[in-house]
């Protein structure tokens, strides 16, 4: 249990790739309210490692929207783009232990290979490093590659995944709660870094949660499966494992969850048509 010596710390970590909508508001309010009830700390983290999609105006809008909702947070705000060296150092640690490998396959090639494979839907793609001469030839030709985590090497390093667990105080999409046995194999050999983004989500998240002393990760249940591979990375990098508290997703009148890609009505648009923050909070089940 959190106490004065080990305070409750949680965060809201949006990516500035668009404007916030009701779903974001619900998640931010859930984490902020939990921190207040626990007399703990609430952090805002800007996950802007994807330079191809993140935009400064969206980042400024995140601050504006959260302030409109009545939230406050600690400063300075951590921006992932300012900590690339730390993520690269984490990847270097994994490289030194031969836990990652260069993968030259494109997303399309992997998708096509997975579609042809005779495995079930719960299994995911796994590969291996190329022979040294082939890898050297492709590197010399300037071919792009991604660093993938090797599940086989990780399992060997840890003596298997049986001892990996995490505590779920909320519920996953299937009602999963309590002590959960981590199953990183569900994600396959995940990408940890690639040329267009640099570092990938899973690695940056575990590094930042440890750096910021996050004790409780509160987020939507659409990210429940991410906890499995993140638990593995925590073990490989000797980082603490926070408590997870996944919540159900908000859905619109059509029954679909709010999403940027579906052009869900933004908080700015709600303000423009006269909705107050108090009304929205009440609609979302707060206040």
C-alpha cells in the first residue's frame, strides 16, 4: 500500500498526434482522481518520440484541454523527445546481452508471413538474427532494419517466463484481474527501435515509468496486453514493476470507442459548441 515513504504516483501519457477527445478525458480524470484520493502524485508525460506524427500545436492543446477539465500536474513535464539517449542506453544494455536482433523484414512481409503460418490467433511473429555474412551485406547496402526483442533469448536469460507476474487492480478486456501471469509470447518479437521512430513505445514506457517512480499505471484496457511485454522488459532491465489498473473504454452513441482515427469529437469542439467542463465531467461519471 502507498504510504508517506512510498507515495502513490501515477501518470497520464498522451501522444501529441491529434486533439484529445472524451476517451482521453475519461482516462486522465480516472488517473488524476485516483492520485487525489490516495493523496499521491499525478504526472503528465508527453510521449512524442514519433517525430513523423507528433506536432507542437497538439502538445500545447493537451495542456489547454487538461487545464480546462480542471486537472493539475507536476512540473516540469517529461517530454520523451528530450530523453532519447536514455532509451538508446537501455537498448544498448539489451544488445550487450544478445537479447535483441536486427530484423530487415517490413511490416507487410511479416503480416503476409503470419497470415500464411498455421498457428492460432493467440500466437505472434517470432524471428531470429540473420547469419553474420548476410547481415553485414544488408547493412553495407544501407537497408533499413528494426531492433526486435528476441523472446527465445529472453526466455533463456530468465529461465523461462513462469515467474513473471503483475498485479492488476482494474480489469483487462476479458475481466482479468488480480495477480496475472505475464505472457509476453502473445506479442511475439516486438520492435524496440526502428529508423523512422528511433525508440518504440514499449521500451520508452518502462524506462520512463521507472525514472519517474510511477507506482500505478492507470490506462484503458486496450493496453492490457501491452503489460505482458512491458513486464518482460522490466525484468530484463532490472526495473520495478508498477501496479496496473486498466479501465473500460468510453464508447460513443454508435457503440464504438472514441478514437482519433475515427475523428471522434474533440474537447476543443465540445468547448466551441458551449459544453462546460463540469458538464463533461458529470457525463463521464465524475463530480
